[in-house]
C-alpha cells in the first residue's frame, strides 16, 4: 500500500511540471505553387488555369488545399502550430480559402500576406493563432536590386506581435531569389536579400535592447552558403549573444539523412529557421526548446524516387505529370516554451 502511495505522490510531483510547460510550435512551409484557377492579368499564372498546360481546375485546387491542411495538422501533433510561415502562395484568396474552406477551418487561423512584385505573382504569408500571438502590425519589405532595378522578387514579410508572456516577437518570413540561371551566378541576389534582412534585424536590436527575432523561410541557399553564413551571419556556436543571429538548422543539417528539398539526387537544406540570441536563453520566459528544430518528414509526404533512388517529396506535379501530392519541399519546425 505504501509503495502505491509513494508512486502516486511521485506522479503528482512530476507530471504537473511536464504538462504545465506549453509548447509554442513554429513551422515554415514552401507549399509549391498554391494558385487559384483564375487567370490574373499581368501575372505569369496562365499554366495554373483550366486551359493552361497543367489543366488546373477546382477539383485539383481544393485537393491541394486539403492536402496542405493535412500536413499542417499532422505537423502540429497534439495541436496545430501557433505560427506558420508560407511561401509560393498566389494571393489573399488562396490563403483565405486554406484557412476558411479547408480542413483548417476549425482552427480559426488569421493571416497576413504580402503583395509582391514577383512576375508570377507569388507571395509569402504568416498564419497565426490569435489567442497565442496578438497581431500588432506588419510591414512588407520590397527588395530593390541596385545593379538591376528591373528585377523583381518576393517581398520580405515582417510581422510584430505579442505573445502570452507579454513579450514582443518580431517575425520575418522570407523567400529569397531562386537559383535560376545557376547557383553561383544568382548568388549575389540572395546575398543582397540577406543584407536587407540583417539590416532590419540590427535595427530592431538597436531599438529594443532585448529584441526577440524569428526569421524563417526558403532561402534558396543552405546554412553554409555565403548569404546565410557571411551576409546574414546566422551561425551556431553554442552561445546566445542577444545581438547575434543563430541558425537552428546548422546542427540539423549535420546529422539529418535528408534535407527539405531534393534536386535530382541531392538533398538540400533550403528551408531554415533562425533566431536572435535572446530566444536561446533558457532563463527567459519564451525560448527555444533544445533540439526541437526538425524537418517534418512523415511517410505520407514522401514517395519512391524511381529516377535517382531513395525517396523524394510527393509533389502536386512531378514535371508536368499530376501527382496529387503536397509540395516539392518538406516543412520545417521548432518548438518554443511559453
């Protein structure tokens, strides 16, 4: 009897500490061409129309929405992520349809989206649970390339909100210029985009002595590439200096068998989450939970790679063949405690 009583007391003392720790999950997902079926003038979206080369119709569109909703709810495990950064979303309508008319409709997400100058019309967005992230304001940061003023790319989305601890959280959602034309030839564009983000982060650190900065996106570069390691200066050295940026996916890259995106036979870590040093301090009320940064690689997101071997993401289209999958990228996430 005494043994059972001791066991019950041990449970009462132990489990409340476990359950009292809330998890604040942040996720980023390149959703691969989330287009509606309407042809928008002045945008290169013709292929994603019923008459276009991909025969994009309402059935395929709503299947895509529900597929993405399945990914988001699965990635949340016990509850859906509090913040979800997204890229390759066409417009306000597709994000509204995702949050209001898919399997996500019961989750009551709110969202913010850019209106970029990108030639294809694709934007970046942030979904948030308003009971855990109180939206304060946002800013869409346009990228103007000094060497080529005519070049257009996606805006950087900066959203400021208040979390349940009362702390202010500044979130940047990015989709850096692509590697089209060659990785090294296009590298200066990504380095310039990274310099803009770094300048904004430095300004926040100057303005707020204890700035909490979260940067996530598809950077079209890996953690060790110049845009990330030298220009953005997002590192990982086991420290937590408040004025510095830390790439949570540098250690993940070193030990993971796959990345977030597969090009031919090579996995790449293009999708990453970066934080300011304050968010690594375990004595702060809101901080990163150690070793929670990960790629969400559920079995249903992968399919056999018959061309190059192993597995690859199950996409909406493989080439021009409709596959009915999810995305050519895998989501990434990290947990915070609040």
